[in-house]
């Protein structure tokens, strides 16, 4: 299966949310190095977008956890110099 870095990040977030939910954690901090991944999580992916087929199911799974009692703070960290680029709360 061919994948993209965005698909891999969404998959990691999805699996991570499943693990933390199963272990009873509800307040989490998620660090990303991709503003695009955060945008897809926050805004969704259009049917016409090239990522739709591979990313929409993962984003739907992430949303299903966000509808539960999870509070997630997302930090976007620059992979170039490690500085904080953006902070977003997803609940």
C-alpha cells in the first residue's frame, strides 16, 4: 500500500486516540509537524480532494473520538528548528 506522510500522521493519531481511550486518558496533548494534517482534522477533506479516498476514513475515526469526552490540545512543531508554530484546541 502506497501512503503519504499525511496519511501516516492521521493513522498514527487515530491509533493513538484508540490506545489512550482504552487506557482511560481523556486530556491529551498531540504534537504534529504538519499544519496540513491539523487543517484536515479541523476542516475535513473535500470529496474532490486528492486525499479524500485515503484520509477521509481516518479523519472520521478521529472525529468519532472527538465526540467523546476527550480534550485534545494540538501543537504543531516546526520540523526544521523545533519551534512551536501553532496551538489549537480540538474540543
